C-alpha cells in the first residue's frame, strides 16, 4: 500500500475522504495541501505527508493509480504550477 494512503488510513481517514483528497490533488495541488492540513493529523505526521506529497511525485502517481484516478491531471496541474 502507498505510504501516504497508509498514513491517512492509520489516522482513521475514510477511503472516501482519501479518494477526495487525491482527486483534488490531481486537479489543484495547492487546494489539496489545504485539505490535508485540515485533517487533524498530528503535526509530525502532517509534516511527513506534506513532505511526501511535495517531494516525491512517484508516490503521488502510485497513490493515484492505486485509487483508480487519472494521473494525467496531476501532470497538467504540475505544468500549471511550473508556469507560475
């Protein structure tokens, strides 16, 4: 299991909420960061998730595929961020 998904599940985040987070992440990474920060995770785990999301796109791709979402939207969002 993807370590980001596993950490969220360990903190009793529902499958539906995890799916929603990664859906938002594929469409708007900045909004996803806000959503993740509002989950009520302990600070140490919040930093761990944020670090993984920001620094390891391979984990994001793995999670998106594991959840059955469309990774091309992540690539599009990344391209938009690069333009800014």
